[in-house]
C-alpha cells in the first residue's frame, strides 16, 4: 500500500495559497511594471517569493506560535 505524501487537507491549503499568491503576484507585477519584456521571469520570481512567505507563515509560524501560547498558558494556570 502506498503512503500518501500529502494529506488532502494540506494539499487543499497549498492549492489555495498558491492560487492567492498567483493572483497577488499578477496584480503586483502588472500594476508596478506593466507587461514588460521580462514579465514572465519577474512574475514567476514574485510568485515563488510570495508563496514561500505565505506558506511559511500559514503552515509553520502561526501553528507554532499557537502551540507555544497554549503550552505556556497550560503551565501558568
């Protein structure tokens, strides 16, 4: 039996994050520089940076901070 690499909930979160980052990257690129010669390279670069920042925040930093706050509140009460 094959083990799934990503569970469906994580896959759904990554899909939503990637779609939002794609739309934001498109809007920022078009608003800031317009449709220039190197549009696709800048667009891809902006998408990767936004995806890394948002995915890291949503999937690692926020749950980690939530875990730490819950643990410290349990220790203090």
